C-alpha cells in the first residue's frame, strides 16, 4: 500500500462576477483518498450546488474560483478534550490574563 502524508486543504470560493465569498472549502487527504466539504457562509446565500456541475454563486449565479488556499499537515498531538480547554481558559481569566471577549451563546 502506498504511504500518503495526510494533509488538510482549506480555501474560499469567490464569484468571478460579483466577488462574493460564496463558500469555504475544506478537504482531507489520507491513505483512503480525498474528501471535500463545501461550507456555506453563516449569513447570506450559500453556493448553488448540483450533482455533476461546478458550484455557482448563490447571489448572482456566476462562476466561482478557489482562492486563498491553505495546505497544512495535521498535527495529531494538538487534540485536547473540550472540557480541558474550557478549564484552561477559565484559569487564565482568573489569573488576569488576556481573556477573549465572550461570545458564546450557551444558556446560563
Ligand atoms: Zn456572484
């Protein structure tokens, strides 16, 4: 079996006509192959997707191009449980460190 270095690819789909950032694209490559996901923006129309056709702009229907591509190698040593990350951030806040503004919509 061929040895394949895992990589993560990220980019943005922009419209040739109106410049709208219609979507983000994320992909993984590993030994099993390449998987690509198209993520719609939080606000505004997502891309027009049809099986077998290139994605089109959700705002004007124009052609899209892939821009600002990042290709990175995932580091499996950086994975941490969410509870530990929250505890670490809370301890930094208590210590008077630089705390980011809270924007979480979690119910109190
Ligand atoms: Zn457009």
